C-alpha cells in the first residue's frame, strides 16, 4: 500500500492512522537490526501523533491530504519535538526550537512524523550506519541513506532527504525507491542544514510517482526566510502527473563524459531501454567541453560548504571525519575569481538546455549512478551522474525500472526542463507504463 492509497483509506474510515503507524513500526522492528535506517525513533511519540490524527477525524475536523500518513525525515531537517543531529558528534543531542518549513508543511497536511532517518556526516560523503535493505553487504548510497533505505525496505511510505550533489537520486536508485529532486527553489529549505545555497535541494522518496506528486503538492511554496523561493500559485502536481501526454514524449539520451566508467551490465541495460523506446529516444551530445560543469559544481560546493560549516570547524575540527576536513580545507583555499566564474556559468548553461527542450525533447534520460549499489560500506557511491543537474537546478527523478546482473535495482534517471516539474512527473509516468507493458 503506497501513501496515496493509505491516505484515501484513512479518509474513507477503512484504516486508522494508528493501525498504519503500528504496521510500519512492526516492520521496522523486524528489519532495523539489519538495515539501520533510523537515527531517532520513539514509538510512543509516533503512535501518539497517529492517535491524535484519528481523534481529530472522529471529531469531524477537516483532514489534510496526508492525514495520518507516516513520513520519515532526514536528520539534517529540523524537528522541534525530536533531535536533529546532522550526522555529527558535534551536534549530538541537539533539539531545535522550531520545525523546518517542510516539517511544518507536513504537519499542516496531517502527516505523522515517524522519526529521523540516518544521514551521512553533515550530508557529505562519510557513511553512516545504514545498509542497503536489498543486500546489507552493499551501500545504500548517501547522503540521504536512511530515507532511501527506509522507503526501499517498506518501513515507511514517504521520506524526505536533501541533495547537494547526488544525495537523493543516487540512494533512491540503489535502494529501489522512487526519488525526486525538484527545481531549485521550489521547496523551501528553511530549517535544513545549510551546505550550499546554490546547490541545496530538499528531495523526496516514495513508492510510486503518484506518491511523489502527492508529497510535492504539500511541500512546494514560498518561505520568506529562503531567498530562492518565490510566491506562486499552487501547482496541481497530481492531476498533471496523472494526465496522458498530448503526444508521445521524445527523450534525449545523454551519456555525459562519465559513460565509459559505467558498469558493463548497466550499459547493456540502457541499450535495451533505448531499443524498447525506439524512435522515441535519440542520443544527444551536450557536454562538448568535457568535465567543466562538474568542475564548476565542485568549486561552488567546496567554497560554500567551507563558509557554512565554519562554526563546526571552529568548534571541533578534530571531531570531523578526514573526508569532511579535507573538503573544508579545499573550500577555504578556493579563489574568489574561480568561485564567481563558476556561478556565472550556471544561467547560460540552463538557457542552452531550455533550447534543447523547446526544440524537441520532453526529458533527458541518463543513468543515476555508475551501476547498482557498490559492494561494501566504506563509500556511498559516485554522484557524477547527478551533480551537474543539481548545479543547474533542473528537476530530476529516478525510477526503479531495471536490475543489474546481481539482482539489485538499476534506476533510470529523467531530467526535466527547469520549472517544469509537473511535466517531468507526467513524462516519467508515461515511461513507466511503456517499460512495464
């Protein structure tokens, strides 16, 4: 049962929130020793929220679109009633005064905040305790490892994460979940650990495209404390995503300069996908300048993370991992000229992709990762197939449509035109039906 069906059953009185949350908790008890997706989980607090939802419904109060539905929240997103420790010992026991904007939106929609999911250290590359729910010897990805694993394991129908490089799309692909990174600025980041204003996105994990659309409808909007959001009319993501496209979509298959690093079975799977799409897909060369966009992303991320995490460095650099210390040291050495030059490249590159979409294509197809989840827990995988779309702020979705030779999920990533998130969901639904038929 996905979140959309659960919400409908609760509205119809066929299911209570307490029953749904209890089912989630039972599955967590069974699987958590192996998966370790949760950083904080208070069963009684979760059940108390569910009972309060049921009581409000029995009392005739209006119910929201997510009434009684449990949601996992990445542990860099502030919750006033639970710790938010950002994956670092320096914030151990930290309990914020206020909810993050997205948590307030979830509560307003009636959701139950089930608990806090594991993040890598400060949402960077140093792994947490979480394992891949489909094979615990493999990484779940990162940095939103707990959210991806919890949804992939069926512990919770929905979860929130974040992406500064590839931290939503990659773990979703590794764990067999649906993952969505919206257009930059669509979802407010107030109350989320700030790494990079230019690159930070709140992202979504779910079990279906319907669920992504349902969750996105509740979370997009304006927050005056996030300068990259703006006032806008409500967008009917669910109705647009559920429509049939007026014409069969055209896809641009983009290998990127990292294609030669792909696992052989992943290359074969994408060849089969292209064959299945036939005339609806064309290979397009767009990165004629090599790795420059990836270099811009790295320059911006390192400089802005060094500035934003300066208080942590001052408080106890010795308590940070070697990986994070090295990034912050590089960021401190970034030249202002290189940083400003990288920022200036974003807008004209986005304009170039706008022309590509306007001329012919509905979405770009590209892998979300080099292959299936790598074996071992020392790494969270390579974000190379995600970071450039994060840099450009374009919406991205990964669909669990294929498998590798090892039986683990092999996601299909679609990239949409910036600001056309609903259309991307509609195109993704068409692709899913096409491949599944």
